[in-house]
C-alpha cells in the first residue's frame, strides 16, 4: 500500500526533472550554436524594466516607407522562419506576431523587451534591421 502511494509522486517528479533537463539542453544547444552572430546581437537586447524606457535604437535597415501598423499579420511556415531568424539574432522577449510587408519583407514584433520591438527579416529569412 505504501509503495503504491509513493509511485505516483515519484513518477511526477521524475517526469518534471526529465522535461526540465530536456528544455535546458535544447536552450543551451540553441543559444551556443551558430556562427556567433546571434550571441553578438543578443548582447544588444535591452531587457524590459517597468518604468525605465530605453533610448531609441536602430540597427541595420528597415524597409523603405515602413510605418508601424502597416502590413498583414501572417502565420504558417514563412512566418515561423521569419520568427526563428529574428529570435536567433535577438534572443529574449516574446514574439507576438509576424507581419508581411508590401515589399515581401517581414516585421517580427517582439514584446517583453525595451528593445528591439521590431525586427525586420527579408524574403530570404535574413535579419536586415531592428528598431
């Protein structure tokens, strides 16, 4: 009887440890892999601190004639690729939408950081700018 009562909590704890360890392994693998570009860009991310707005910062080049609110929200494979490129270059924060712009580039909208708020990704899924 005693062993039956203990089996379930032990299984739950073991599962939590396995899942947590797997998630850590995936995070460590993705954050340390690549050409180093992502880690250099990651250092540029300005974390969110309530009541402390950060100075405006622009890196690279945004699409010609772009303005906030323009474009069409997209989902699917292309949106996932654009999101992956943006997150690889600027880790931290949460992507809440991917917008297809009229010229074919993407605006990946990131929240939870003071900067960058918009990461621009071209048709070839390469990060071209951030603001």
